[in-house]
C-alpha cells in the first residue's frame, strides 16, 4: 500500500501573506531610511557652510580684509555685463580649487573669452552645492550649450540696501561692493553677524526697475509694485529661472542674500503668463547704473524642511528655523550695532 507523500511548499495564500508582511516592513523602514539620508545631506550642507566660513577667514588672514562682493570703480559703469567676480570666485584657493583660481583673471568678467576658455565657470565646486539641491545641473543657453554652474550659498549682503554707485556706499551686511572690512568693523561681533545662508539654484527673479526707495518692504506682495518695466528671469522651464545660477558672478541675485523676509518665505509674484512664481528681486544690477542705487530682496531658502543652515562670520554654523522673528533675522544681517541675539531664539 502506497502512502501519499505530503508535498512541501507554500500555498498561494501563504505566499501572499508573506508578501504583505514584507510590504509592511518596507513601508515602515522607508521613512527611516529617507530620514537618515536627509540627515546625512544636512550634515554635508552644514560642513559646506563651515568650509565657506573658514575660507573667508583664510582670505582675511592672507589679505587683511574679508572679500568684497564685487569690485568696480565708484561712479562708473562696467565695460562688460559680468565684470566682477563673486566672493565664491575670490575664495577658490581656500576651498581646494587653487588651480582653477590660477587660470582666471579677476579683472575680467567670468564670461569674458579669456575666462570662458579656461572652463572654470563650468566647474561644479562641491563646496558650493547643497546635496539636497534638486537642480544640481549646469545652466545652459537657449541652444542647450552649457554656460555656467549654479551654487547654493548666498553671502550676507544686509537687510535691503545693497550699494549706491554715486557715494560708493555699501549696505549694512557683511559683504558689499568694494568693501574692505576687517573683523574690527563688525560692531555686533562676528558671532552675531550672518556670513552666508542657503539659497536655491534656478530661483525666479526680476531686476532693473525704477528706484524702489529705502523703505524695506513689509510683505512679499509689496514687490509686485516694483515689477513695471522690469527684466524678468522666470518662466516654465528650469533654465528660464536664473537666480543663483552663476557662482562666479558677484551680484546679489547670484551670490548673495538679504533679510527682507524670513527664511523660506514664499515671495509670490503672479506674472503676465498667469503663473505664480516664488521670486527674488534686484532693483538695479550692481555696475549697470552709475547713479541708481541697488536694493534687493533675495530670500534664504533651503530644501531642509522648516529651516535654513547658516554660517556666522566667526565660522560657527547653526540652523535657523522658518519661525524666527523678522526683527531678529534682520538684526543678524547687520554689522553695525545692537544685534546681540540669544542663539536659543533662532
């Protein structure tokens, strides 16, 4: 008599149960994995800012002053559009890119033939890029040819006023046109003055408007009143939105930030195409006019939820939440007095 051997293996029901259990485990683990990856990216971002802080101090130790945002003869016009290199360009030797620095001429615009031929403007400098940036890519022209690489860290140009070409007066921040600041010039102390913050590459913006005046805008909607006759750098395609896309360019909309609005404020402007854009604003490109001052609302923005990472002028790095009080945020961007802020309030 033959005994029937029992077949081993899973039934379909058992297999489906196992798959369901595995799916639950994956669903539970995935947020933890994503959180760990974001934590690692945030640490890398803060390290970049630390390196930028050290680089500006090494520049100061070598030359006696902190780097200017832009260099031009007072009361003059630039002979070319991008006639002055940024702080980023000036600190290249101190972020392990001395070879690139040695190949360019700082007395010429980054897009001058002598500089473009070196390939340096196309460099992706790792210290200039946050690993959470969604558009970590070269900027291209209308034909698809690469032009220049973006960056994610804007240096502190102050509250609102940036530069007056008639008087050669700069703003109240840590960096401005033709600045020659030493540590002693920071009456608030280096530990109480912003050095640089996160910004987003390919930010929408508009520029070169009528003089908006010295009164700092109170609300994001106030910027719409300045849009008449502006040059718009925004649109449906990534490369239409060119704020913070030129790391070698020293103008505020590319290499700076201001504290008109608190971090990650949505500065919504509804353009003539009917689409809302989260914008920056530069009233007059530095070097374009020999008489009209520059005012700017260039907001600190981050891909790290609820905060921006910042480096202070003493080289210390912190995270500042989106809920920071506006008056505290603005006081941190000035160097000239009464801006001692408890770090616990950030």
